[in-house]
C-alpha cells in the first residue's frame, strides 16, 4: 500500500514550539514563586486556556472589548514569565510582589475564563432576514358585493277543495226492488223509514252498496 503524503504546516510547528517554551517558562516561574508540584504545571495551563477563550471570543465577533481585555491580560502573564526567566530575575530570590501575583493568578484566570465562555453574547439582528410587518397602506380592503335580498313569492290564496262524493256504485235493479220491498215492510211495521245500517243487515250487502241503495230509495 502506498503511504499517504503527510503535509507539515510550518506555522503549526512554530506554534507548538512557542507554546512549549512558554509553558516551560510559566512552570519555572510558578515553581520559583513557591508553587511546587502539580500546581506549578497548572499555572501555564490556565494561562493558555485563557488565551484560547479570548481568541474564540474575538473570532465570534461578540463583545470584542471583553475579548481583547482578557487576551491582553493572558498575553502579559505569558510574556512576563518569558522575560522573568530570561536571566533578568533571580529565581532563587523571588520578590514578594511577584509571589503575590502568582498566588492571585488562579482567581483572575477563573474569572476571565468564566466571563468569556459563559457570557451572554448579543444577538445580532440580520436586516436581510428580518421580516417586515405587512403595510396597512398597501393592504386592500375586502370588497363586499351587493347582494339583493330574494323577492318574496306572493302567496296564493288557500282554496279549499270541495270533496266530491264518489260516484254511486251501479246497483242491480232486482236488488233495488228487493230493498224497496224491505223498506216498505219496515215502514208498515214501525212507522219510520228504514236506515242504512238496518237495510244493510236485512240485505246482507256491504255498507257502500247499502248507501247506494238508500240513495235510490229516497
């Protein structure tokens, strides 16, 4: 298999070397100021992290004043350690003011890192994407069409239809003769005309036929 080419970035190599030297100088200064053991290694880490947090705030574009302020503070601490360990300061006899600065640095680094990382960034309003409210002047009012009310239809006078009697059913003449004889006997015996119910009972015919016979007897 062919090995993949590795691209070496000269700027990245230079940054790693500079960070290692600065890290070593901060460690030596903290150790000379009485911060021995793991504490001497924690000091350069806090300075580098504060630099990274300030750089990120500057890149984000939010609250650049705070980013520049804490970037200069961390840069001053790093440069001060580099200069102090370059032979200008006797590391065997560190002055009291430098011991105070080294001892108070963790609180300063904690405050700066908290404000940079957990600060509330200002929301940038994008005028291109901001939605404009609809203009009331351009809004067209809804037009209402004039609708004529429906004309009432004139009511026709109610005419009661007269019920026309059903046509009389045809009655055989022989049945009419028999009915007349029965009616005469009933009149001679009772002195009154025979009614339709009695006639129907005497002849044994249905009621409509009895009614038709009665109309012919009168």
